C-alpha cells in the first residue's frame, strides 16, 4: 500500500473558471460547477477551484513552472503559507465502516476520480479558509488597537475612511464565506457512492471545517460589531460638532445684526 502526496494551496482571490480553462494550456480532464481539472505536468491532476485554491495530485509542492502557469491563468497570487500536504494510500480491503483519515493521510479503497475529487475539494476549502482566517486575525488586531485607544485614552480616530473600508472588507468576507463554503456542498459522488461519502465525512471532520467556519464567522461578527460601534460614536461626535457650529453661526449672525443696529 504505497502513498501518493496531494497538496493544496490557496490563492489570494477567487478566480474565473472559464478564464482558467482558456489560459491554463494543459489538457482539460473534467469541468465541475466549482472547479476545473487539468492533467498536471509530470502526471496526476491539477484542480483549480473557483473560490481561490489549487490542488496538485502526486506532488508535495507546486514547482515554480506550475505556479507560474497557474498564476498566469488565474491572475491570482499563491499564498504559500497556506500550503498543506496529505498522503493518499490505496487499500482495497479498507472497511467502509471504519474510515481511516489521519492528520496528514487518507486511506481510500481505490484511486477513483470521485474519491480523489472529494479529497481535493475538502483540502482546497481548508486552504482557502485559512486565507480568510489569516486575514481575519490581521483585521482583528487592527480593530483591537482602535478599541484599546478608545478604552484607555477615550480617543476616537479623526478619520473614519479606514474604518469604513474595514467594514466593507468584513461584509465582503462574510458574503464570500456564505457563498463558497456552504453553497459548495458535498460532491455528487457522495450521494451515489457510500465509500466516497464515508471518506468525505471523515476528512471533513478531520480538517475541522465546520468548527473553523463557525469560528471565522464569530471573529468577523465581533470585528463588525466593534467597528460599527466606533463609527456610531464618531458620527455622534460629528453631529454634536455640527450642532455647535450651527449655534455659533446663529450667535455670530445675531452679533452682526446688533452691530448693524448700532
């Protein structure tokens, strides 16, 4: 029972599958609603997922030539820090009631397109989710700085452009997560082949996708609530400033009128 590596890496943005198919320059093997599969140079398959991830079968890393080809075809940049490699082993005697999925390996009963596709989809979602996790942690740190300044100094930022931009980023990430990580459901093969469903469910649990997704939404919600509160405070301060400006203008007009009478 030999093992073959399979590696997933996130891209820095979503991609257009039609553009990928036209520009990749490799024989196309399959087309799915959420991915396009090409024959990889040197053997194996190269999956490109619309939500921004690439999976290379039979490779522990994507070589420079493959990375350049994918980046040219997608217009996106590889996030090498999200790379993750599993080893796929084939065991025909594998029992369907005892899935064998470890932290870095998956045992499948046969090397079929359906089984490999299920593994590739989950690994791609895990890599793409890590992209959002890293971005959320960075955003959380920035919002925390604003909150600390407000708590310790009682000071609001003079400009809200950055805060508004962050709120826009939060809204975008929440919508993308809702679209790509709950809409991209189990592949069709899981409904037709019990063994595919078994491997899919076991790897889904192993990668903790549901927990990570929930944690991700919690972080984004906390950031959104905090930035909304800061913006509300800033707008309140601005409204008071405008009110005082109006009062001052009225007083000035009255004084000018008095001076004119004199």
